[in-house]
């Protein structure tokens, strides 16, 4: 995709421009009418088009071709040329997305200046597309826990469809990574992936951001919907969309077309929308802050993203993945993760989920030793550090209890932490803490551990499975 397509009904003009461009090192293809032009486009997308406004014996004129190309091949810059040019035609061409306008007979130096600028624009657009694809390939789905495998299986079911997906889950749990995974494995993988956090967009600029605008001079500023044409638009935190924009989105999702702010022409787009939220949209609907019609159109396929709390078994694997990523992208040390550090990471609270874990790993790599494995002492925790190595600082509540009650409380919390760490697997928990399974069962029973929580329910399920297998 590094050639220039020249479309002109005059053979002499076509060949003249072609020879000039070849002398400058460019490759060219020629077309004399709209049919030949569209056939050339279908064969391969050019880096640049030079397009005549008036085409004899052609089903479409230059403006019609311009509209179609900007709809189907929006990244291709188009230079309009015409022997009948005037300011009205120039404005119309620019309004429809032309890169520039040159009037016949044109100055060759002027032509080359515009061509080189347009080819640089084309090159930058291709590089941006490659960077987007590289970023998408880096958005890997990492994990092997049961919760993660079930979640990934859901995503795999929706990748090949064109249905709208709504991702729900805690902040930092990986909703955008999930959206990128869907895009990367969908038929739209070669199209753009445009992501926007709607919580960061000022309400008065929401329409302009999504739908774009046209100035009084006819200059078009594309919104995110047009930028995502042929690909996926990821709308994060849809609960922050203002009511008037919600109404416009409902119409867009119904008709797949819209009008830019300040414009009058209908713009048709082919976009798959993936949305996400951390809020309860049903409560927002009940409070009158979110439209039921928009919820119904966005929530075609609901997918819940599990929190890190639900997939603690994946924490060491995720941490090692982030170590490799930071080494590759920032040159930070490629360090091993000790078993003790991995165990500590699995027991810590992660209210910020995967994003928080990533930040912790980056902090350790920046501040820690450049050599040797990452040790548990390097992992920042919420607990105050002891005055001496190996000393545990007691919380106020624990320090006021008699020894027997304090020991029982510690054992209960310690064992529940390890059970959660191993995803409810009693056998693996018993192996780690150095107890027989039967002894661990007796200890849990004596400590009054209940099985009504999410993790407790998981423990009970595994116990039942193991017992039914003849354990």
C-alpha cells in the first residue's frame, strides 16, 4: 500500500502525472472512470488518490467517488483536481473529506508539494494503525484459574459475532483488555479500535466528541464514531453519557447513521460498539439518569469481568507477565519472582484489581535491586513494617485479646486467606500449610469457618467433588 492511484478521464493528464510521480520514485496506477477506479480500490488500497472532479462516460463523478472512498477507505488521502474548478467545488470537496484541491492547469512544483505532504499523512496513518495493532497484540489475556477460563470462554463466544457487548466489573479488573481481545479475534481485527473513557469527557463536548462537527466554512472534524468506521468503538463508563447524547446514541444504534454537529448530511458508519460500566445501570435507569432504550441496545451480550479477588490463583502469572512487559517496553530489570513474594501477592487485598497489581510490580522494579529474584520484603503492603526483621506488628484489636482467642482469630484468618489464595482448593491449601486434608477439615470445623461466602461456597463445592471421587 505505497502507490498512488490517478483517476482522470483525459489520458494525457493521467500519463503526465504518472510520469512525473515515477520520476520522483513513486509507484502509480491509472483509472479513466469510476468503474476502473473502484476496481483498483477493491484490488488494493492505495496510499494516495489523485482524483479528477469531472469524469466523462462515468457512472459517478469525482465528488461521488470521494464520498464512497471516505466512507469505505477513510484513511486514504485524496487530492482533487479539476479544469473547471472554483471556490464552491473546492469547499464541497474539502467538506467531503478531500485532503487538498488543485486547479488545472496545475503547477508541477505545487503538485509535488501537495503529493509529498499527502504521502506523509498516509505514512503516519499507516504507522498509527500498526501501533494500534501492536498495542492490541500486547493486550493479552493472562490466567489459568477457573474464574478466568470461564470468563475467556464467554469472550470467545462473542468474538465472531457483530453483537454489542456490555462489560461490567470493578475498576481495574481488565474491561478494556477484554474489549481489545474481542476486537483482536474478530472479523474487524484489521479495522480500528477506538477507546474513550466517557467519564473524562466534559458533558457539553460529548456530542462533538462522538459525532464530530462541521464548521461554517465546511471543514469536517470527525468524531470517534467515524474514526472507528469498519472497526470497534469502546465506550468506557457509559453511565456518564448526558441524557441528550443518550437519545442521539439510541438513534445511531438503530439506524447506523447520524448527523455531525453543525452539519446536515447523514453520515453512515459501520461500527461495532462495546461498552462498559462499573455502576449499576438498572439503578441509574430507576433514578431516571439512564435511558432504558439505550441500555437495551448496548446490553445485547452482557459479560461480567471477574475481579482479582475471584482469580487469586492468576496473580503470580500476571505479575511475571508484567515484569516481562516492563522489561520489553521500559528496559526495567527482568527479575524472577520468588515463591515467597508470589505467595504474599496472593494474600494481599487488591481493591484496584489488575491495574493495582501492575502498578505494584512497576514500583518494585523501579525501586528494587536490579539483580536477583523479587523478595517478599520488597512488596509494599498496607500493614506497618516491624521495628525488627521478622517481627509482626499486631493490630489494636488482636493485641487486646487473650492468647487463646487471638490464636484462634489468627488461625481462622490465615487459613481463609490461604483457601482464597488457592481458589478454594482444600488439597492445595493443606499441602501449602503443611497439614493433612483431614486435619485441615477438622481445624476449619473447630474454628467455625462457615461456607456461605462466595469463596466458602467454592470450598464446599470442591470438597463435595473430591469426596464423590472417592477421596
